[in-house]
C-alpha cells in the first residue's frame, strides 16, 4: 500500500492570509472574530463572524476566471496558489503531469440568492450574467480550480456538511494509496458573506455574546452559548511518498489514517458513539494507539450539545493518556465546510513549529469536559502524531491521523 | 445618440468590464476572432448593453454583426 504525504499547504482565513500570518496568530492565541453590522439589519440573531477580507484578484487572474469564482472560490484560489508554491509545483509541472483536485464545499448561497434577486428585478435570467451558474453550484470551487490550474486528474467536490474538508483529504488519501493518482490538491472552502449563513443563524446555533466578540467562541467551556461562523479556504498537496522523494519535495507530514462513520440518527444532534467510531478507525488505519497521539485538534464548535458529545467520546478514548486537546475554532469560529482542511493546516503549523495553539476562552470545564486535558494557553510541545476531528449535520463524521515523517 | 458617443460608451465597457486591450478596438476588428469575445462574454455584454443603452440585444439580430463597427451601427440603429 502506498504511503501518502503532504508536500505543500496554503491557508486564507480570519487568522491570516498566508501560512506565516496564520502561524503567528495561532501561537499568539489571537482571535479572528468580530462583528458584521449588516447581519443585524438582515435579521440575524447574531452579527458575530470570522472577519475574512476578500482578496483582490484583478491582475492575478484573467476576467473569465474571476467572473466564475464565487467568494469561497476566491479564497480557495489564494490557498491553493500558496500550497502549490509551498510544494514547489509550478504551471509547467501541472501541464506535464496529471494532478487531481478534491475540495470540501457545501454551499454557494450568495451566488444563488443574488441570481434570484436579479431574476426578480428584471424578469430575465440572462441578466444574471455569465458567471452566475459557475458560482452557484456546490462544485464551484473544484470546477474553477481545475480550470485555472489546468488540472487533469480526479476533479470533484465533497459535500459533507462541516466534515467536508476532512473527508476531502481522506478521499485524496484513498485515491493516492490505491495508485489511482500520484498527486491530489485537497482542501476546503467556506463562504462568509451574510447571505450564506442566515438559515444557520435561524436555528439558534450562533453565539450572541456580542459584547466581547473574541470571547464568544469558547469550545468546551461551561459558559459557551453557541458557535461563531467563520470561513476562508485551506489547501494541502497530497502526494505519493515515493513520488515526493523522487522529485525532491519537502515533506511536511504523512496522512497516516482516515476514519469515518455516520450516526444514522438525528439530523442536527451529534453522537459520541458515531464520532468515536471515526476516531478509532482513523487510529487503526494509521496503525497507532490512542496513547501515540500527541495532540488532538478537536471538532468542538462551542455549541452546547456538539462539544458535550465530542467530550464524551474523547474522554472514553484519551483520558487515560492525558492527551492535550484544543479547538482552534475558539479563534477562527466554525469554518464549516473548510474546517476539516484548515484544521489540518493549523495543526501542521503547530507540528512544524513544536507548539500547541490554545483553546482560548476555556475558563471553566463543564461536566463533560472536566476530565479532558484542554490546553488554554500556548504550549511548547513536540508533536509527532496528531488526530483531527470533523463532524457534520446528518451525522457525518471524519477523523484524520497525521504523522511526522522520520 | 451620436455614433461617436456610442463608440465611446462601447469602447469604455469593452476595456473596463470585458478587459479587452484598447489598441484592439478598431472598426474592422472581428468580435470573436479579433477581440476574443466568446459566447459567455457576450452574455455579459447583453447585460451591460441593457443597463447602458436601455434595450435588450436579440441574438437573431446579431447574425450579421461580425465586426466592432457593425456592432456600433447595430446599437445606433436601436437607440436612435
């Protein structure tokens, strides 16, 4: 069975617009959350969001490419361009070699809503313009990236709610492991525009702690009152180990294990059993024990139920080993479709720089998190192996085990 | 509307919004082969023309419009 490694990564999020900025934010425990007043005008319960600046792509991409890119696609372009540079891959390489693309994305609501608004105004669909269809589809990110970067391998989008980005990496692992691809760009993208998150706000999932935005996202903390939406994009270059060695690539880490499960139960309520199965499968797939895990990047989003069920599963599997745990969502908010990929980039940055980013705002445990070793201050620590969890609506669970190459 | 005014308006949106190089904008330039306007670009041009000149381009009226000069004339015929 072929080994799969990460040879490049890129990130564009509320913590920074590139790897270096994001590494600094993670180390400093700096929140990227703020208030967007238009959400209140629109009727949101909560105006809190991760603040992500739209990139200026004029001059970087031609008009046709820009017209077809939705907001999340712009972020994905920035993250992918950085990941390719980081991996030492240029356009000449992409034209001569078959490279695939698998991204997690589960909505492109702004484009859909704006097209509808135009149709209502003009009673003429042509007035939506040429980009609307390409921006509106769930596969907008991969259809655009494959066009921009001339990709000729596997090309599709994985829609699995808030586990989308993690499953994308897991599936990339499988394509390479099985010898079907040598290199796949994997990642996740998440729109942040207010038009994209109203329905999520509408079910009361968001924190309303507006008096102090950077304190609002507080995974595992007793006084949490909901999640804060965030977004951006993250990309990793997955590559067959021998292929990477042969081309002299710098190897960041090995994607050692992928575990998945479905709860087969409630549409919004998570499950300790289902998430635990995904974690155990990832450990088994990687050939490691729970005691081998040096760090866990938890899914924990700062919701009452979600964090409690994950805490139960983590308690069951890891408490005997006092494994350090943090949820970077305390700083980023919940990056939803992107989170499973961005949290691999965040954790890789920690592994490369030997620290654990804090679960900020964790001040008091609740009855479920009290047994866990939740890190709330930046910790200097060597990480050889870590686990990253991602769970989504409909009970979809994904877990990844990443190891340092030695 | 004077033809010069139409030329100015059309050239402006072709440069600013369709991002065609200004030095290519000659009366005898072919829209497709010369200026590189493809079917998707034309959808956006339909939108821009409706917003700027207040009428909707009908595809069947464009069958004999091949050059930029003919496009100016077509618009002049619709707005005057």
